[in-house]
C-alpha cells in the first residue's frame, strides 16, 4: 500500500512531467502518482495527457506513434486526435459509431517554462510563478527529465537543507562552506514560496566560474531557498557582481520511492557563454545530491520522533508540517 502517492489531495496539484520538446517530438509515456500516462501533441498543438491505456484492448498507447498530431495505437490502429477523441477505427465500417467509451479521458495540461505540467484532478493551486521568465534580461535554461530512485519527500527535504553542503558537495562548491548553520527564520518569500534567506561563502573552482561569473577562489552568495507545496523548491542566488541565478527544483513522484526530477535555471548574464557550458556546474551539484540520496531507501518518515532534528532542520520541519496538512485536506 502506498504511503503518500495514492493520496487524493495530491492529485489536485500541478506536476512538471516532461520537457515540451520531447512531447512535440512524438508520443511518450510517464508515470505520475502511481498512474501510467501517455502524452502527445494533438493537431491543434495542445499537449494531451491521458491514461496509458487504449480503451479498446488496453494496449499501452505510449508504444504507438503520432502522425500529424494523431495518436495511433500499436495494437489495432485506433486513432485519437484533439482532446483525446477517437477519430478512426480501421477495422470498422466508416459509418460505425465510435463507442461512447472509446475516447480517452484526458487530464489537465499546461505548458510553462519549457515543461509540460499535468494535474490529475481539479487544481487547488497555480503553477508556481517565476517572474524572471518574463524579464528580457534573463534567459531560461532547461534540463532533461531524469528518473531518480529517491522518494520525492526526500528530494524536497534535501533541497530546503543547507547543512549538507560541506559534506555532500565537496566536489563542487561546499568545501569552503562553514559547517555551523546560523539561526534560521522561516518567512514568506515572493510568489507564494516560503523559506529563508542566508549568506554563503562558496567554493568557486574553475568549473564553477562560468556559472558564478567570477574568478576569485571563493564566491559570496546571498541566497533564498523556499518551498511551494507539494514538492517544488526555488533557490535564488545573487552575487556581488549583480549576477542572479534562479533555480527551480522540480521533484515529481512516480510512486512513493521513485521520482522524475528536472530543474530550470534563469540567469541575467550577458549570454556570452553557451547554456550547456553554463549549466554543467549545476548538473554536477545535482549528481552529488543523487549519489547521496539514492543511498537512503524509502519515504522520509513523518511520524513524531521518527527523526532527530536540530535548528538547521527548521526549513524541513516547516515544509513537513504543511505537507502533512495538505495530505489531510487542511
């Protein structure tokens, strides 16, 4: 039995499930909250998300093809177009009526920040707003959607935490990070995020200098980190050079213990360095997180007393409380 991924309240939120470029390139399959989905782009250019099941004989539609925006089932060739409507049954006479249950029951989708977002129920909150996406001085850099053998609960807990920096991120920026974490105050951040503000002295090796825009051995960062229910985390980094680097971290639960993960970056640099070169350092940081987190099995415990906590765990404690309230429908 699932611990959280079958909770009905989670179905009423948006999840980043794929890059729009991969959906535009053809049919793909994804799994969200324990449910298999098929995604394709219909003739009108709308991304369709539906159960990955042909209503005829239950073949996985993600094993089919898309031709001119029409999804074709690999088993009997049934065809589905706009809004998931069945438009052709090759084995039937042309005047044969499409069965009432022959159409695809579609979920809500939206394309935002180069990503396809899906809500399986009725949205009770908006997709988080990143105001820099509309600012001409910023560019957006997308990354692939990866599958991590990590619970989304542990991913969110990790992304709101800074105490692990000097221990996990020794190959990137953490070597100069002080191990003591000063007092943390949880505050409302812009655009509905809730978290904290802090200063960091980060290691700035040559591999980081394209990202930081600085050549000094250490880089002073003013940062904010905040969560947006259920699992999204945003970190903002401001350097003394006025360079800003905004990271949207997007864990999406496949089930209790497996997640899809991607992140999006916005920067107000001069665009002289390629996006690929700029993002490599952040990917290295993510790999360090992945190696660590995949060592820890299961769902992050939520029972009182199950985990030992210190003052540095205040952001996680705040998120866990709100997440539990969400699961209970508060």
